[in-house]
C-alpha cells in the first residue's frame, strides 16, 4: 500500500532513517505538530450514565455482556464525588456514554461542572442542555428506513437534525455496517444541506455476534471508497482523513495493527491508558479486565472510531518514521481532536493518499 | 571516573531536553532529581515520553526500541539506556 510519494521521500543518509528534527523541518508539519501536542495533556476515562435507553438498536454495545444489569446510580452528589476523585487521579477528559446519557441531564451537569472537557455519546433524540458544553456525538446508522428496521425509531435523522442543527457541539457519527454503505451518500448530502458536521465509525462486532452487520473484506473495501469519496466531496463537513480511512477499514482490526493499549488488552500499568483509563458502569464500579472504550466488543473485529482515537494517536513514536507517515498520523490526530474536543478547529489534511500503517507489513507476515 | 562523568553529562542533557520539551517549571537540569519517578511524581504520560525519546534519538544518534522507552520512567534509566546504546 506504500505509495510512490512515500518512496520519493526515502532518505538516503547513513542508516536511511529520518531524524525527528528533519521531519519537523517542514514548517507546515511543525505548525501542525505544535497545534496537536498542546492536547497531549488529555487523559480520558469513560462512564456509562444510565442502564436504560429510549430506543433499542441491533448490535448495541451497551446491551451486550453484564454491564446492562448493573444498578443505576442517579444521585448527582455521588457522581460529583466520583468526578472529583477522577480529577484527583489525573483524568482531564470524560466520555459519557451508555446507555443514553441524555436521559440523565442532572448527571451530565455535575460531570461538566467538575471536568469541563469531554464528550457525550447520544442517539440525538433528546436535546441536551446548552449549559453542558461538551461535544455531542450523535449516532447515525443509515437512512431513516434502515434506522426504523435496526433501531426501531421513526424519522430518526430528521429528528436528530431538528434537535442539533446549528449546535456547535454536535458531530454526527455515521456507523458503517455491512448493510448500509450505499446509504451514506444520501445521509451525508442531507447533513451537508443542514450544515451539520459528520465523521465515520465502523460497526465492530460484539463478542459472539452472529448477525449480518459484521464487515467482510469486500464491505471494508467499499466502505473505504465511500469514506474517501465523501471526504473529497464535502471537505468542510466531513471530519476525516485518508489515514483514518486506512486505519479503520484495514482487513485487520486496530488491535492487530497498533497494539491496543486499553487495560482490557494491555496488562501493563506503567504508563498511558493501561495506567489511567477506567470504564465505569452505572453503579460507579469498574473492572480492569473489561476496561476499554467499547467493552464487550470482539477485539479482533474492533475498528471503532473511539478506540482508534486513542489507539492510533498513542502510537506517535512509531509514526515519526518519515515525513509522509508522520503527516498521516498528524491528520489522524487533528481529526480526532476536532471530533472530540469542543472548539478545536480541523486543519486541512496534510497527506492525501493511502499510507500503510507502520510495522503492519512486518507484523502481518509473522 | 570518566564513565561516571559521562553518565552525569547524559543525565544533565536528558533533564534539559525534558524541561524544554515538556515546558516543566521550577526545575533546572541541575536540580532535576534523576531518580524521581517521572510518571508518579511529575505526571508525565506516554505521549510526553515518546516526544522526549524522539528528540534524544536525534541528539545522540541512537534508537530507542518502541517496546523499551515506556519503561524508562526516570532520567537515570533513560541516560543509562542511551549510554548502553552508544557503547
């Protein structure tokens, strides 16, 4: 997958390897590096907020495994106490997720009060108070016909847009399944028409999932094509990059390509996510063996956008190998920050061609 | 004596890079305790350590192994790693 551009970039010094300072000698690269590194202080954890939801979607991560059966703590004071403790142990960014955070507005408010950087994963059917100034990720699983079938919700996209049109917190997240690839074009056109921003997610099968949404090699390839077409067509509304498309539609999942550092797959507690990340359930407990951003996902099939945001970003060292690889990584991180951090402006992508994930070829041969 | 001096020089340089790159305040290369735990005591994370490792690679013309640098959590450990790589 390595392109001619990259070959041209090959260095011909004593060991054929690039120095980091040489990669940063390009002022555009240096500027982007300085822009993204300001956010290296982000330390995330995720929190299930409610054990009920106003819809029920096929393949939903929340309603897999045991976490759905945990008690729901709805006392804002207990949540506030948890947030204070989280802040104390260095958490600077919260992801408020399952089952549907918009159903517990008082909990969102106390989280925001204690840790003002974060994101809410919502189905977008309820409006969240503007006082909670987190980014809001609104999940889209296809056109309205598909949503009715898979999510059992009528006129879903129209209702989501009605709630979040002109809301600077809103990012629509289109999850590609094996069955909804072609529908993305009408959905993206509708979102563009309403001036809504869009990014992409990949359906990643829960453990034991046997349904028809799981991707195949053919669907991965078609998904990549669709992503790149839309990125070219709506560059001001689609928050994505070529390298995002590569990382999330590769025949191998994120764990094989990048060594997932979440506690569930990483026994080390020395540094990074393995040390600080927790995934809290609705009863405010957490389990290291289950801790990742999408618990109960089959790790070998994980291409989830939230996972990639941490997994790919964490591999700075590996991507500082040559200018093109580093630009691809910068695009990925710039995309991740624009999707997750309120007010972070997406820059123009620096690498507009396909780059192979570093080490992937060696790794896949073994 | 020369060996000891050498490791001391590297320690000072590593401390300097760390202060510069991570914009650490209230510490100088000379006052930076080389045995302080960078993760526990200073709050350095994996991205910070990767950045420092990349800059030090340039300075010393050596390579850190991707699997090794996350375990180098004191300035002395980093300096010893560099010294071993250079010898």
